[in-house]
C-alpha cells in the first residue's frame, strides 16, 4: 500500500509542471489504477477491507464512454479465526460525463459483471453475477492525467447483498484519434499556374524556282551553284524579372501580419460574443481538427457556448510565421475563462489564403 501511495504522489508531482489542457476527447483511451475501501453488508459475513484494481476506458463521444474493470479485494470471514477470502471483481460499465470540456468532470456509471470468491485453504469457491451503479469525479491535471474518485453501490444478485465501494486513482489518457493535417499544399485550394515557354518563330521558307538549265557546250566547265543563304533565326526576347526592393518586401510582410492579426481578432471577438456566423466565416471550408470537419466543429463550439456564461478571451504573445505566399502559422497564448472553465495555454492556428482572404484550416492545442 505504501508503494502504491508513493507511486501516485510521484505521478501527481510530475504532472503539475506540465501545461494544463482539460477536456473529454472522443476516441481517447484511459488507464486508471486505483485503491480504496470495500464495505460489506452486515449479514454477509465478511469483514470490511481494502481493494486494488484497474480500469480501462474509451471515450465514445464527449459525454459517453465505456470502461472495463478488474479488482482484487482480500478479506476474511467475520468470526474469530475466520478463513481468508480473496474476492475478484470484474465487469463493464457505461459512463456519462457532465461538462466534458471542463477540467472538473463529474460523471455517473452503471455496469454489470461478476464476483469470484476464493476461500484460501479450502475447495469452496463461488462465482456470483453482480451489477453496480454510482458516479464520481475527474479532475484533470493536464490533457493526459486526471485525479479520480469513484463510489459504487455493488449488488451481488444471487443473495441481493448491498455493498459499497469507494476508490481513488490516477487516470492516464492515451491513443487520441486526432485527424490532423500534416501539410496543406496550395494545390488543394488553387491550381498552380504554369508558364508556357517563349515561342520562337522560325523564318518563312524561301520559295524555290525551278529553272530548266540549257546544256553546256562541251568545252565549257559547269560552275557550282552559289550556296543557298542560311535562314535568319530570330532570338527570343529576354525575359525581364522584377526584383522587389527590401522596403517593398518588408511592406508586403507587414500587410500580411496586419491581415492575419485582423482575422485572429475577428475570430476571438465572434467566439467571445457568440456570433457563430462570423465565427464560422473565419474558417476554411476544408477545416479539420480533433477529428471534426467544419460543420461538426461549429456545432461543438455552439453547444459549448450555450452551456457557458461570461466568456472572456484574451490573446498574448502573438507570433505570425508566413510559411509561403498562401500559408501561415499563428502561435499565441490564449487565456480563457467562463462559468465552466478557466484555462490558459498555447494555441496554434494554421492558415490558408483563399480568394485573397486568410482562413483557419486547423487548430492545434
């Protein structure tokens, strides 16, 4: 037990130094080792004791999830000199998460499974069908780790006993099914313009006259005809390449920065005010982040906005990096607060220029 406690404390201390980002993400698995207490009903004839176990979960949506569990509860029969008993519990539960976008996530659960009783030193063994219901809370330290507390009413069906299980654990999230865009080429939104090579015109062919030659006298030696003049080749005109001065280049980069900052400010204000039409207009049609296309993303954000009150968003340390003439990356620190969540962390927006307007095609948290 001491080793388990030290292990949990070590994980918590390691997690405190990492950046905070909390929410339930669909497609993410979780692994939760836990310890706790198991209280038997008085007439069951077993002594209250501790339990250790493991949960493996999967988030099906932001709200719905499922978990399998397996635990060991060593106890003994409740009389002097009573035999030792090992109780193995196993099963599967459905979970519903409230406030899935928050750092503090309460949930309810209901499940079915079984309990296997092994009386040490004797051949007597029992396996009982059981179901449970209850709930708990998760408190996210960051996007990978969460502290967790659970309470369950456990009912072995064959005898209809009423047991109580209380556990505490650390949940580790892994395996996010995020569909991210590694790179977006300019061909996705605008075809490349190819420059045709300069056409070189050949001179018109010289007409050839057919002249009947009179037979030369025997004593006259025929002279060789004069060589045909070589065609005159017209060289292509040199292509002039305009080279912009340093001041013009700096002015162009300044204009790009200003346009992008205007987009980010419009995006922030529309999200803060709940103007979802303007908010949607900030995104590219082929936007995709966290496995959501544009329609699913706007629906998700609209749902979050309706749940929240007093949304306040501020942006600090904004850095614009042009990746090409039509692609750019924006990195900044976002401070977000509402009635449900207070969060601060780095956000990255990846932009594409469409019809001379900058649009967001991916968000990275």
